[in-house]
C-alpha cells in the first residue's frame, strides 16, 4: 500500500532495538483518512473469507478495527489488557508486549466471541507475534474459527509471521519493514 509506505518513510521514526515509532499518524495521533484507506485495503483482501466478526487488542488496534468493521458492516470486539471486575464468563490468556517489555493478561467475554464466529484479527503491528498468538489462544478457547490476521505494519526481521503461517494462519500486512538497521527504515516494495 503505497500511501502507507510513503507516510512511514516521511514521518516514521526509528529507535535502537528495532523500534519504529509511527505515533504521529497511526497509534497516538491518528489520520482518519489513512485509517479509512487501510480499512479499505483490508476489506479488499479479506472479502470472501466468510468473516462475521472483527477482533483486535487494545489500544492501538481499535481504530483500524473499527474502520474495517464499519466498511464490512461487522461487529468489532477488542480484547482488554486488564481483567474488569464486572466481566463475567471470561476467556483469558497472557501476552508479552515487546514494546512495554512486560506480560499482560488479555481477556474477552464469551458472550462476544463464540463457536459461531469466523474472526478477522486486525492490529497495528506484527513484530514477534506475541499478541497474535494470544488472540489465537482466545479464539481457540472460544471454539471460534480464525479467518485471518491483518496488520498495518509488519516488522519482518522479528519473524512473527513465521510462527503464524506455520500454524496455518492467513497473514496480510500492508507495509513490510525489512530492516531498521542503523536506524534506517527499509520497506519491501
């Protein structure tokens, strides 16, 4: 997706340790027009996949997931990173955050994720794949089916895709970062 690649190159900031900061247009301040374009691309790629529910994880996945849900006319559920005291009938798993360097318990109510659901997971980044594997666990616990996973940006050098595709998951990434070596952003064409 050329528009996304251009924004990453123009506004993305690279930090040591493989960190790509895109908070000026994706995950802090958001560009709604870019998010709508991203959602349109995901809709195009997953049309015909039989999806009936969009799933994401808070917080940065919520905006693109809502846009995809809007375009596909599907409900959107987000896994919470804290177990609410008011949530009953909960599915839970533990996810390690590469960025925050800590474990999170993520959960979703069984009332909103069940055996009749064919799920599309949408998130901002695919790095090591920890959040994605956590979502796979929640989907499995619910008895639902995972139709695929869509990521705005994939950091290919962190190999998250490999574990997902080995597990038979369809992965679609809109921009694939090949390298951040020497704090230079190299995007696959």
